[in-house]
C-alpha cells in the first residue's frame, strides 16, 4: 500500500525530494498535467447520463427479441451484436463513474452514478438468463451451420463453445434468472466486512519507544510494522492483532456466510466442490491448485533460507514474526522524481522492443495516468483497461522505490489491456484473472534485473534484492499459505461444518508455523498471528489468491526467457498479451512457453528465488567484511 504523506503544503509546493504534494488539495485544484484525461471517456457528466439513457433504451429491446433470437443465423448475430454493444457501452459508463468516484470518494454525484450503473448491470444480467439454455437447446451442430451462414458469428464462437462445454452445469432459464438475482445481495458479507474493518472497528492506542502516542489504525499499522526499533515492531504487531482478536467472532460469522455462499453456488451449478466450480468454467485443471501447494511445500527450505539470511542481516539473536516486515537494509534512502521514474522504466523495458516502449511513452504523455494523491482520492493503485479508449492507471506516487515498482507493475497491466483491446474484438478482449498478474510482475522482474545491472551502490542492490525477495515471499509463499487455508475453509463447510473462530485460528496458526519454519528454529511464530485470517479481504473473493502465486511463478519463467532467449520468446510473450480471452488461460500461457500443470515452471521459479538469495548473501558478506553494511 502506498501511504500519502501530508506536509501541509499548498497545491504548488514540493517536498524535499521534489515530489509535488497535493494530499490536502481539492481535486479540482490539482494541475491538469498530473491528472488522467477522464474526458477521453465522457467530456461531461451530462454526456454520461445521455449514454445511460441510451443503453437502457437498447436493453429494452432484449425482451422483444428474446423469443426468436436463435431461430436463424441472422437473428442470432443481430441479438449477439446488441448484447455486445450494450456491454461495451455499459463498461464505458462504469469506467467513467468508478474512476471519477475513486478520485474523490466524498463526491456524492459519482457515488450515485456508480450505484446506478451497477444496478443496471444486475438487471441486465438477469434479463439475459435465458441465453445459455437457449444456446444449449440450439445445439452444437446447428450453431456450426449458423457459423457458415453468418461468418461474423465467429466473434462469439469461443464464448458459445464455452457454454457447450459447461452444459452440465447450466440451469434452465427461469432458475438461472433467480440465481442471477442473488447478485442483489450476494456481496453482503463482503460489504459488511469492508465497512466494519475499514470504518467502524475501533483501533487501539499505543505509545512508541520515543514517547509518540499512536492510534493504531490500518495505515499506522502498515507504516510502523516495519519499524527499525524491534521493541516498537513487537508492540505494533501484538497490539494490532490483539485488538483484531476482540472481534474475531464477528469476522468468523461473516466469513462463514461467504464460504457457505460459495458452496451454495457450487451445488446449484452441480459441481462436486467450490474449487471445481471456480476452476472448471475456464478449463483450469484442479491439479494447478494442488501442484502449487505441493511445490511450495517442497521448497519451503528456500523461503526459510531467505529468512535465515534476513535474521543475520538484521543482527538478531531471536527472530520472530514481529520482524517479518523489517527491512534488512537500514540505511538506504532513495527517492525518484516522476520524470526520473519514467526514464528508469523505459530503460528497464527496452528488452521488450520499441513497440512496447512506444506504448509506455504514450501512457506517460497522453493522460493515461493519475499521478499524485489528492484530498479524498482512494489510496493504492490500479490499472483499468477500457476498450475503444485506453487504459487508466491510478497512482498515489510518493517517490520511493516502492512507488517506482508499483508504477511499472500497473504499466504491465496496462500493456496487457492495450494489446488485448488492440488485437481482439470486444467479445474476447477481456483476459481471465488467472493471467492478470503475469504482465504486471513480468515488468517488475525486468525492473529488478535492470537496477541490479545499472546500480553501482552494493548496499542499494541489497535493498532492491530484499524488496524483491520479500515481495516474492508475500506473493508466492504467503499467498499459497492463504490458498491452502482457503481450501481448508471450503472443505470444512462442504463437510457440513461451520467456520468458527476456534477452527480458523487453529488452522491458520498451524500453517503459519509450518511455512515459516518454527519447528526448525527458523522463526518464532507468536500466537497472535492466528487471527490474521480475519484481516484478509481476498477470502471473500472465492479462490482468488492462488492466482497471485501462479502469476508470479509464470512471469519469472517468461521474463527469464525474454531476457536470455531469442526474439521469438518475446514475440510469444506479446502474443499472450494480445490473446485477451480468445482461448482458455492455460492454453494461452502454454503458447507463451509455460505449462502450469507441470513441475518445471515451479522448479524454475524457486531456483530463481534461491539464486537471488545467494546474490544477496554474497553482497552482504562482501560489505560486512568491509565494515560497510548498514553504515
């Protein structure tokens, strides 16, 4: 998470590093050159409202066409095109309202607009509940005849073939309509979790070693858990999780409701498990999930080797989970202006070729990026693609290395969206979540390798390696721990049990001790971490987290091929970015050169991780022998 630091400056002021500070500035007063061009979507809210009226009018035609839409190839093409056009225009409406809302969370106009288009999509989805059952009634043979009669139907061929593949799990239209309407309340547990954990839950007060009195909210916890003072780190971790535990029964109740909803949906769809329900529609073999967990278990020694090195670099006799967020390099501080960050990114991405870097330059120069924090702006960062316009990147740039890394990460998502939208029709332009974190972490890999080669300061190299490896720890090992925990939660519910705080605490603590090597003397895992499950919003997203792990593992393999292979390796990677959703994600990834159903990709990633640990250890030993480490 990026934390905006307010210095109480006016809109034109800069901090010591030359980074403009608008954290206390109204959105309207932020200079235009630092804001994205939202007008590329709609110039005014009035134009948005006019398009919303138009899309509702378009949607009103659905009922009249629904009875005969599969009666002929011509009818089918006309109806598919109508649905496609409504979806495309609806995405444009949502992008504008959502992006504007995120720039000023207190602006009720955009809150209302976002809610209006969200409600439209729920009703729109319900109105199309007959489509899958009608396609099944039509049959594969007849659809192939329609393709010959109307070749333009090829745009919708893959989506239609997916329906035929999933025929055993598709409900009759009236039943499907009822299920679709559950979207009106299916996010209730997640919404309640978000409101309680981010707004209403009280936070404890602590006093740090320097006498500072702190209300330990989430932002303060994120900042202080990596404190250079070990006693402060311990106080922060114990106090934050101790406070979290007070409300664990509430969190357990919400999570129990969410996981049971996943199981309800799986059973309605005639799946044997929630995992099958999540994986089967996109033809992702469940062995990908189990192979990931197995591979991580087999390579826990690699993680523990890194942790042992961190212990030595931190100069600790006793290494505890209290210390997990402490930087091994205490004395490195480097800040990049936004212009410096742009140049570093362009240099780091040169191995991808001129076309790739030209698009990155366009993103920098043509208003694709909202750069700095402003008053009321949502924290963090994201990239949001938009067919027919261009991607949008939300940043809260503060100049540190994490901000530089975040920017190149989001540009990876942007390149994926750009190439997909450029090379695919709208119907197949969206890529599956399984592929979504590959392009972003691919860019991060290239940044890390560029910094290691171009940087002359060995201490800063150690800092970069520490940042990257700790990110890999969090993305591969920690997210796989989450994935294993998520599988245990679903299994518990599918066996007819409820999720209680006692069960969740015990399972989470057991896994954390295993991963971090407590029994082997690698790290002490205090009992307070048993409650960390209550803090993870992704558990409300139904088998989502494993894709962070598989994404980074795949991107490690792909970036290695691009940096050390041939131009054809780069072309295959760009081919993956350009494929959108025109095939199943495992097939798209195989064409790029990585097969996630086999151990090779996993073994290569862990070998890469181990090699980087060795590089960091060698640099540490050199500087330590010279008396220069952390001086």
